[in-house]
């Protein structure tokens, strides 16, 4: 069966690559990641809403791209966009298949991973650049999200 992935292609590709990297060290985790990708791809479109068609989501994306290093929470985003927190959660869940707080965390950790791999900046500086002032909290989130500590990701 061939399924057009559209916007999910990059996510699926990166998840499969990451599982491949983990295969020898963590075969169970790699297998779980591959099953997760297959499950998500066979479940149908993850995004019922195209973010571009909702001005609120476009505002959220623009605000996050400029201010990811600042404290951002669902309440401030709802206030900024002029909608209720509940409505913002509904729109984000439809657009990103996760609540707004999860999307913010995901964006921060993705940017941090990229910076860890591509720059020589100190880990604490990268943590602050993506909005985490506590290095221990940042390291814990990164380990939960990627399966590796910031130092391991760097090397």
C-alpha cells in the first residue's frame, strides 16, 4: 500500500533514521519507535487541520519562531491570539496532533538538538537559547525526548 505522507514525510523519515541509530544499543526502543511510526502512518492523517487555514495557528507559529527563547505558555499564546485557552488547545491538537504545551516543548527540543549537533556553543547557552534556564531540567527533558543526554547528542 502506498500512502502519500505530505507534511508527515519529514517526521517519519527522521523517526526511522533515529530508530536506525538506536538499533544496536537499544533494540527494544528502536523497535517501539518503528512500530509507533507505522501506527501513526496507518491511522490516517495526523493533521485534520491545515495550520495555514487558521490565522490563530499561523500567529502561534510566527510567535514561537521569534520567541522560543522566552517563557511561552498556553495562556499567554491564547491572550496574544485573542482566543480562549481551550479553543487554542483544540486548534493545536487538530493542527499538530498534540496540545499547545506539547508543541512548544517539541519545538524547543528539536531546535536544541539541532544546535547541539551543529554548534559549539556551551550546553547551558543552548538550553537558555531555547527557553530553559535550568540545565538539569533541560537535560532531563532532552533524555526523555531523544533517549540521549545533551552531551551524548553533541558527540
